[in-house]
C-alpha cells in the first residue's frame, strides 16, 4: 500500500508540481510515530506498579 502511495505522489508531483515523495514518506512516518505514542500512553505498560503501602481499600 505504501509503495502505491509513493508512486501516486511521484506522478502527482510530476503532473502538478505538488508534494514530493520524500515529504509523503516523512508525513507517513510522523503519523505512525504519533499512533505509536498514543498506543504507548494508553496501553498502561509504562505505569508504575503499586506497592502494598500504595494500595487503597480495606486491607
């Protein structure tokens, strides 16, 4: 799919002088990094484990 996107960007640039293929690649990379960051933040694996003294509730 990405190879088709690059071909489309290349033909579009040649036809109209639009966005260059490297800019499309950089844009795709940035979007994927943002999605990876959101996945990391919402995944919960980066959170600290609670110790016994940190737990709330009736013990």
